């Protein structure tokens, strides 16, 4: 196997890491694009780690320092990205070694939850990540677009993202797992992944209530982002999209899973495709639960959680979770597991998916990935906020 070392990647490793990235993800960058990537990496807060075998880079991964909304509250989140290995070094356990190391680093940095986009769901599930959100893609033929309706506001084309930032943050905070975007994210990520037009919608009082990021190309209108704060705004944006009917044949949009556009259509039989998208993992159970915004109730609830986490031993064991009437959590690790039947037994992936709102307790019971008394199950489920998980970004 040779001499194996884990190293923090710096600018001196940039060329070597870019060679691996371009090979693994099958793209080619010009010298100009490489320099843009170098600037972005230097500016965006992140840690890039590599496995070196006999002094040569064999595998690498990045943790982006991001912020996400869960239950309307901001959480520091470690976004795992750029996981790559040269073929001659695959199946040697190097990525597993990196992932365990990244978990330790994220915990130390106060990033108590982590997201990633998997190349294979089964692979990352072994390390504790679990699906937390899906994308619902609409493909709407022009004749199927919603009827245009009158609206009181107006659309303004924008040349920068400044006017839409606050609208996005308000919208994103309503979902679980959406990013709170930094200025650097708007600067580096959005223009590359979501090029085209910026159309801001102001209501009759002149208040910004939504916007559309979109691109028209080859008779297709691609909706990169459709953000709205009111039902009136939603209808106005779709009327605006329908105004493009003379130049397009179809519109395509990756919508949140709870979107109900077909209910507004004269012909709701549009093409819809739902696919799993990102995975999530709680990095530190105790810290995450203490910050988690449980629902308020009339009484205090006490739940015992027996968590299995093979790759983060600080999570592996039994916890007493006391949820106050106000929804504040008090968490303590127990040295003795309560009598059989008292604790809710589950893996770290199931707990992560559950608290992100992607699945309910009953779903994991049905899949035999959770065991516990029905009273415990019901008390916990009743304190979890019912929010949709949605991520309109990629990393």
C-alpha cells in the first residue's frame, strides 16, 4: 500500500488536485477557468483534504463551510464535495478514511450537520448519510402553461443579485435544508450554475415579493429559480413565464417536492419526474439536538434514543432527550441503556432524515430501520416540525 498520509491541501497542491478533479468528474477547464477556480477556492471558506500515497495525491475531498436552515433556524453545515480518487487507488479504503476524518473536523468546527451530493447513495449510506431531499422536475409544453392572469405588481429586470438576496433568504428559511447564501456564494456559484435573466417581482406597494432566474435557449425556457413569498406572486411569475409563449416550446423547472402547480392547470397531466437529490448526516447528535427547534407543546416530553453510528463514536450510544414545553431540548448521554422497549433504536442516517423532515418515524418503522414503543414514537413525531426539505443549490 506504500506510505499513506492525510494532508490539508493548499495552493501548492492546486494543479495536482485539478488534474484529479477533471479526470474524476469528466470535464476540461481552460487556463482562464482554472484561474477562476483558484480564486474561488482561495476566497470561499473550506477545508480540502487529500490522501497521499508515497507522496502522490491518491484521493481528495472538500468540506465547504456553509449555513443551512432547519425549522427556520440557521445551522452551520459542512458541505462535502469534490470526493475523487484515481482508479489505481480505488477500493483501498481511502475515501472512507477521508470521510471519517472530515466528520472529526466538522465536529471540531461546530458544523453539526453535513450535506453531500452522492455518486452512489448506497456508498454514503454506509457512512451515515441518508437521503434528505428530492427534486421534482416539471416539463411543461407551451400549450399546458397556466393561463395568464392580471396582477397588481410589476417585473423589473436586474443586473445584479443584490435586490433578490433578502427575498431568497425569507423563502429559503421556510424549508429544511436550503442554504443561507453568503455574498461569495452569489458571486461565484449562482452565475455559473444559473445563468440568464433576473426578473424581480414587486407587488402593488412596491415591495419585492419574488423573482425568477431563467434562461431561454433552443426554444426551451429553463427555470433556474422560481422564488415567491405570496400566492399572488406565484401566479404573477407563471403569467410572466407564459408571456414567452411565442418563443418557446416548453418550460422546465426543478420544483420543491411540495409544489402544487398541476392543481392550477387546465390540463394537469404534465410530465413530472421525482428523483432523490442530496443526502444529510448529523455530525454531532448532542449538539444538533440541543439547537434543534422542536415544536412547542403543553407538556414536557422525555424520549430515550439509542443511536447506532459506526463511524462517529461520539454519537454511538444512548441519549436522554428532554423536550421542554417551549420546544427547547436538553440532551445527556447515558451510560446505562434503559429497559428494553423504553428507547427508540435507530441509526444515525434514519435520525438525520427524520429531523430534516424527509421521512416520518412510521416510515422507518415500516422499513425496520427503527424500533421502539408506540408511545415513544408518537411523542417524538409530534414534536418534529412539519417542514418540506428542499435544496435549490448544488455543490
